[in-house]
């Protein structure tokens, strides 16, 4: 019988697992957080991408909605920094040059997909339009680059926390000790790349790891 655990037990499990995580999952693979920079002004995009890489971010670039939407659908990025005013003169009906299209694609893939919109338009209410469409943040060009860095770092921490099963445990998303074991195992496997590599780090047999991976994620 599965029993929901109390807060005191939850806190103990979280502390214990966090300690084990530090000891068992200390690998060279950092948290994967990739930013998609969508901007059709090539000079500005290249300069901004170089600056962000210099601050330690993984950056993927796109200069059209067609290219950006393909990367988003492939789930290769964690957050999008989006120029709302895409205006490539050679855009076609199949490649609508619009920030709104990209934002809608993000939400079609994941309703919580973080999107930071930027724009230099003065004659339109881009801030209102983009926020009403579901953007998470708006920056008016020109903006201070450290401000963008601060937004990205906050979102990186939030996305990392949302993927952590122990954060889910304290938030009540995971309610049972058995679910913690499964979530913990999945997190380690995802981090190191395979069940074979995860087994010795978890102190479990490959068969046990496989059974956790095959178990339902919730009860």
C-alpha cells in the first residue's frame, strides 16, 4: 500500500537524497540549459550571441521563424530570446516572419516554455501584445546587457529546479517515497546518459535501475 509521507519525513528524505546526489552524481556533465537567440539583424545577433557565450551560456542562433520553430519543435533549447520585429524581406507565406508565430510554437511544444521578447518598435504596443500572447518577459531595445543576463540566470535556476525531483517532492508533485526512488533514478540516468552508467552511482543493480525506469512515474 502506498502512503503519502509527512513533511518531516519529506524533509529528511530530501536532505538524505541531496547528500547522496552530491556524492553519487558528481559528473563532468553540467546542467543542460541552451538559449535560442532569434534575431534577423545579423550584426546585432552575432554580437549578442558572443556576449552571452562569454557569460557562460550555451547559445543557438536563428534568423528566421522557420529556423527557430524547427529548433523549438526538436526540443533542443531551454529558453528563447525572441526579436518580436522579424522583418526579413524574403520571408514567404510558409515562413511567416513574426515573433508571434514563434511564441505560439513555443507554447504548442510546452505551455510553460520560457520566452523573453525584445523589441525596438516605437509605434506599436509590443510589450502589451507579447505579454498578452504569453511572453514571460519584455525588454525594450536598447537594453542593458547585464539585465538580460540577470533574467537568463533566474530562468536557468528555475528550469533546473523544476527538473529536480526533490524540488517536486517538497512542492507536493511527488507524494510517496516510492515515487521519490523512481524520480531520483530517472534524474541520475538522465544526467549520466544511460542506466548502465547510473547503476554504480546509485549503488543498484542494472536490473533494479531498469525496474525503476519501467515503473509508472506516479501512483
